[in-house]
C-alpha cells in the first residue's frame, strides 16, 4: 500500500479534503432547504388552484422566508 509520509505533501492534501467536506456539507444542506422550500411553494400553488380563497398562515410564510435565507447563507453563488 502506498502511503504519503512526507508532511509537505500530506498537510495540503488533508486541508483540501477538509475544505471539500465543508463545501459538500454546506451545499448538501442548501439543497435540502431548497427542496423543502420548493415543496411548500408547489403545495401552496396546488391548494390555491383547487381553492382560490386559500391563504397561507403568517407562520408558514415566515418559515419559508427563513429557509430561503438559510439557502442564501449556505451558497453565496448560484448553485444551479
């Protein structure tokens, strides 16, 4: 088995691995929050098409806004 024993090579590789893990976790959480927020929007659109008088509660709206802010805090770029 090949081992990387020299610290000059090993340390940057460890840093790259940790940076990738951090980026992947933030991107994954942003994707999860985006999926949840889009699911709420699709559900509300369907309910409004079925019943035009349907309105969402303020707490639901605030929760959706909070999810959107969390998405933006995790990905400062267009993740698409």
